[in-house]
């Protein structure tokens, strides 16, 4: 008997091994058996000096779990420091290198946009000024560049649940709301928790954020193509948020992708075995489908109803449950193998019920889908808001009258606005301002609250001012400029001694503002910040982010760029222009060493362009009130480079210019704050520093000269 059981056991194990091998060959145990799938999942919650985020770790854990079930090799990181995040990203990119297949990044935590660039924020980030973001944050652009170029057939998915309310904006004036729009590399799909410049709902009452809650549901839908799944996320979040949160997609994939393909879908996990069920205890980590097959193979030829019942108890919704019910019924109807009574009548055969043929209805065409097709035809033909045979705007509006939340129509209106803004941009570059105005007006007609309209209105206003300025100024060329254009208007400052830094009681004070006595000699300093027209007259180009404003300060200039400018200027004028020392700058800012809170007094809005009135851009120099020396914009508008090395403890570097050989590896001082910083950063005592190669749309300079 034991020998027969041993043979049965070996036969059963052999069957199971064959079934397991077939499953492996067919790819049934792994949805990604035919392709490489690598994912990086980061969740940050425990930020220093910030309130912890409520559900980012849950979001990351749940997404990682789904990805692992979908066959991804998942690299996880929770509460990552900057070093840990960069290290994990580097390992992830090395793992992808030279491979096709799918690379996926999911990030849940704080993110910032500064100067149109996006950064993920590590939990140990020390962000005190906007200039710290690039060094303390993790660049999204660098991540995308690392994923790009993996070869034909590769697929990149980037999911950023980082559009939370920016905590650094309210208390430090750093960055803007949400994340900025980026251009996705080829075969890359980027999904944001909400549209650019907006913030997402943390949904603190539930385990997952609103965005990730619907993302998880879409990812686990069998057979859903990823772009369709992401579209469902957009629609469902938009509905549940009461039309307040609108997830945003960027990019296009070159091939279809499904997390759980229909043909190779992950089998549903069976319910846990009942207490005392030894078969379940022995399964261990083996594939549940193989175990179920093995169980079924062991009972399918049995005449014992208890065995079929055991299978059904274990797998009530199993793959062979229907067969088990039929076999169980047949076994119960079979007479038992005992001596029957003498007068047993033969069973009356039961005729199977006659089934009426099922009348299949032809699928009805969705009228909204047909109408959307017509609308998109108008859109592709650039019949946006006008056209004798109809136009896209009216077409999409007709759909929204019938279905106010139709996502296809809402997306269509958004594309119309973007097309008009693109046409506006093209015409502005070609100098056709009147046409640009027409396209802006039509964009407003479609959606007057579109998030990109404000920036384009600013661009148009700057173009108008540039035209007026150009008409009142003599033309300049890149080869010649008069000395009056090249040389700034200077103010003579009589030297003296003053108290540099701030008292311990000053509101908004930082730890690098030690109060100490400093003396400076007489010197000249620029009445205004160096303007775009002055830079272009000498250098032949305009590096500024906010172009087309001749009398606005030149920005996006590094300390190194300015050294080249100074060499040309001094050669052309035979003078000794330079940047002011940090001590000279603060002495001049304080109207000759007075105890002033801002540069010129305490009336901030009268003296400075800052985050409270800056309107997200630079402004023409000289529009605000001057300080006591007649100097303009020393507080706000743009940060100003000095020639001094940054020294947190004030040990003398503030009184001199850094040596050229040391400047290459030093941090140089920036003073004054800018148009997008809070009031504490435009104080007379506030100071910052950065590398000599640093450029930004909020950084410029003014000139100084010794007597």
C-alpha cells in the first residue's frame, strides 16, 4: 500500500512539474516574461522643517506592490535623502542602460518648479532661497535625459504625484505652485497628478491620495492599454474632485503597453486554505495556478464526491469549478457499488432542456464618439473657431451641452487653446504683434481661465513696451554702440563706516547676518541694474528669460559671463568697471550706511518688486522709488552679483573682490532678492551665494568703479 502511494505521489509531482514547465514556457506565471520591466518607486513624507505628508508612503508602497505583480523588478526608496535619491536613480538608469523593454518611475512627495524647471525634493533638502533648489533638489530633466535614448522598442513611463501645495512658496517665496510643463522625450509618457501650475488633493481621509487611488485602479484593470488607463485616471480624478483637479499627460508611446495583458493576465489568488488543509500548507511559495492544477489533476478521475467537494471548498471560483460541480452531480447520481434491492426501476432518462437561440443585438454606435471624430477632424484641419463647414470649438461645445463632463471634449478645448497660443508665439517671434493679439483673443474666447494665458499676456505686453522703447531709442547693432549706451549712469558714494549685518531681533533674520562694523572707501556704483539693451549693445545677444524689454534688467547671466562683459566694457571705455564688493553693495543699499530695513527705508511696495507685487516677471528699472542715494531697485527686481566670496561668518571676504584663480571654485555673493521672493529676502541684510557658473531668470547685476 505504501509503495502504491509512493508511486502515486511521484506521478503527481511529475504532472505538476510538467504543468509548471508549460506555464513557464507560455509566460502564464509572469505578465512580463517577454520583456524587461524595471521600475523605480520613491515615496517621501518625513521632510525636515515641514509638516509630514499624510499618504505618500502608502501611495508608493501600493504602487510598488502592483508593479511587482505585473512583473516589474522594483527598486524602492522611502524618505530618501538627496544622496540616497541620486544613488537610487543612478542605479536605476544603469539597470536600464542598453536594454529595451519598459522603464517606469513613480514619485510621491514634494516637488518644486523654479524657472520652468521641475525638481523632486529630498527629505533632507535645505532650501532657504530659490538658488538652493537646483543644488538641493533632484532634477526631473536629468532623470528624463537618462531614460531617453535606450534604443528602438523601449518604453518610458514617468508618474509624478508631486504637485502638492508648495510649502516653500508661502513662507520663503520660493518656486511656483505645482510642477511645470516639460517636453517628453521620444516614446515617453509622463503623467502628472494635476495640470501644470496647479496643486493636487492629498486626500488625507483615505489611505491613498486622490490621484494615486485612481491610478492603482486603472493599473490593475486587465487588458487596459496604458494610455487608455491614464485617460481613465484623468476622468475619474476630475469627476471625484468636483472638476477641481485635472491630471495631465505629456508625450506619446511608440508601442502599446499593458500592465496586465489579457492573454497573460495574472491569475486571481485563491482564498487561503482552511485550517487543517495540508495541501494548502505545502504550497509554500509555488505558483498558485500550478497548485490548483495539481489539485484538480488529483481528483478529476475520482468517483468519490468528497474529493470534488474538497476542491470546491478550496477553490469555489477556481478555473475548474464548473467541471467540479458537473462531476460532483454525476457522481452523486451514480448508484453506489452495493447490492441493489430486488425491485429497482430503471431511472427515467431526463431530457436536456431546449435552449432558445440567443438573439444578439448589434452594438450601437456611441453618438458622442462619432461626434468627437468630427470635432477632431476640424481640429487637425486648423478649423479652430471659424469655418464655413463647422469648427472644432462649436463641435466640442455641442458635446459638452449634452455631456458637460465629457473628457474628450474638454481635452479638445484645451488643445484649441494651446494651438492658438502656439500661433501667437510664432507671430511674436516674427514681429507680427497684431496677429499675435488676435490669436490671444481667440484663445481667451475658448477658455478665459486657461493656466497658460497669464504668461502669454505678459509676453504680449513686453512686446508692446519693446516697440515703444525701440521707437524712442536710436537703433543699435552688434558691431557698434555709442559710449552713452555702453556706459551706465553712475552715482558717487562717499565712503564711511557702518554696521553691516542685522541685529538678532530683526524679523526674518538668517544666521549668516552677523552684525559687525565695516568701513569702505569712496566709490562709484550704477544708478540702475544693467539693462538688456546695454548688454546687447556690447555682447551682441540677449541671454534673458524675459526678453523684448530693453529697459528691463538683463538676467540669466552668470558671474563668469559678467567677467567677459567687464573685459569688453573696460576695453571699449578705457575705465575700470567691476562688480561692487559685498560691503560696498550693502553700504550703498543702506543709503550710505543707514540702519534701513530695506534698501531705502521700510515701505516695501514703494521700493521693491518682490513676490507680493512682482507679477512673476522682471520690470523696467527705475519704476520704484530710489533710496537715499538715488539708487533704484537695490531691493528686489533681480538678485545682484558682487565680486566678493561668500563667507557665512563674515571674516573679511566681504570687503574685497575674490582673486580670479580662487573664483573658479568659490561661491560668490548675491544680494537684494528678486521679483519672485518674499519680503525677508529683499531686506538690506539678507545675503546668499552661488557658484560662478550659475544662471537664473532672477539674477542680474549692477556695476561699480573705484574713484
